[in-house]
C-alpha cells in the first residue's frame, strides 16, 4: 500500500480542530483540578470519558480530512486509489480503539 504525500489542512478545518483541542485542553485542566481537590472518583471518571470522547472525535475529523484531501487528488489508478485511501483510513481509525 502506497503512502500518500503529506498535505496541510485547509485553514477552516485547522481552526475547527484547534478549537476542539483547546476545549479538550480545558477539560484536562478541569480533570487535574478535580483530582487535586479530591473529587469523587465517579465524577472524575465521567469527566475523563468526556475528555476522551472529545479527543477521539477530533482524531476522527482529522483523519476524515486527510482522506478527503487524498481523494480530491487526481489519480490514474481510479478505483484502486479510492480503495487504498479507504484502507489507510480504516487502519488509522482501527488503531484508535
């Protein structure tokens, strides 16, 4: 399977991802505060799950952007190119679980 050339994110997508990462960063700070204050373990676990979900969602959106960019690039291989892009996407998302 060929590795696709590196591409930068469009400004709009980059801004969206940065916003999501900043929110997750705030959630991590909140987790640290909860731990520091000796909060209930169930409350900490709930916030940790929310933080993980936020990061997982950001990871998925990033990988979808990569796939969109790869699919928008012209390729003489046609269907084979689409298959390779989808295989890479599936592999990256599968490792996230």
